[in-house]
C-alpha cells in the first residue's frame, strides 16, 4: 500500500493545529498553503514542509488534502473550475479532498460534482470542536460522502478526533453541523441574557453560574463561556462573526424546508449586532457585551 502524503490548505488557527497534530502523529505532511502567504510560510518553516505558491502544486504534492477555509466564497475559489485551484493542472485525479470548513451543504455538493469530473474524491469532515481540540486530536467529526472515501480518510481522521461518525452522503454533515451551531449559538445568546439580567438584579454571578450548573439552566455553553462572559475574557476560539454566518446557514436550510425558526432568527440578529458594533472577532462569548447594562457605551 502506498503511504498517503498529506497537505493542509487554510493555515489559520484550526488548520495550523491540524497540521501540527498530523506531523506529531507521524503522517507524511508534504505541504501547507494559505491565501495569506506569511501564515503558511511561518508554519512551513516550523514543520519543515513545502509551501507551494499555487493551489495546483498542492495537489501535485499530496494524495489527501485537508481544507479549512472560512466560507462558501473561499471554498468556491479553491475548487474553482478555472484558474489556479486544487482541481487545476492535471494533478487532482485520484486525490481525496477532506473538507473541514463550515460552509453550506450546497457548496459541498457542488465541490463534489467538480471533483468527480476530474477523477477526485471528496469527504466532508465537519468539526464540532475548537482550536485546542484540533491540537490535541480530540475533535468530534461529522463526516459526509462516500463510505469508501470515509474509510480511506479514516487513519487521518482518527488521529484528529476523539470521536467521529459517518452521517450520510455529501451535504448531510454540513446540514448537521449547521444544526449543532444553530443550537449552540442560541444557548450562547440565552446564557448572555440570563447573566446580564442576573447582574442587573444585583446577584452574585459566580453563585448564579453554580446554580445554573445544577438545574435545567445547565448547558455545555455554560461550562465553556459562562466564566468568560462574567470576566469579559473573549479570547477567540469561535468568533461572533462565525456564529452569525453559521446561524445564517441554518436559517437558509429552514427556509428551504418551509420552517420559521424565531429563536434562531433572534439569535442571528444578536450576533449581527455584535458584528455591526465592530466586535465580530471576539469569541462568541462576546455577545454578553450586548446584554450587561454596565457594559453599554
């Protein structure tokens, strides 16, 4: 069996930590690439791997390429049918593209169509975890696509995850990830309102968080964001801007299904307010800056 060579496209905090993890686990990491070339070059020096100037060169250097980009526009660009892209240059045939970004289900389906046209495979590997988990290899992965592609990618995915599951064909993992983030974002907005009201009532916030943790107000978001909301520590693991984007993906799916989701709509409106206030690069916990009376400017 020929050993797979791995490349990572998109070397922000998630992509860079995925690359570091795979290097640590002994995979043959052959290339890293980012549209912001200094980020890729710094990581390339750190890991001792090539930093191609063109996307087509990435496909020439690796057999499995993981992509971690920001949105539909970026995904469309790296898999463009013209110009420089991962599918250009005659190198894409036989390659497996494992796409980890949170983009619309329709974009994943379109990328699969383009990849198949040049003899390549694609797999969604949607991540329901954050930056530390990428570095530690404890991501939770929802995978969509052909079972054969999932099995081919399994060794790589197992090195990155504590748990993973194949959830169906292409587009299904993106649908599920949109639901996960929609509910997470609603929980985040609700917690910010609860703590904001607690502060306005003069309650001790540490005590409130402890009571929440023992009652029906408990949530995973309380564990990850509650103390940060209280202490105004909004170091970014998942930005408010991404929360707004992902809420929009879920609402578009709801519209297609003929559903009205008022709580999801209200949550997106709050994260849109955060972005409009110039605070979209704060962690999603930063939504508390909109709900605490003492923090209003």
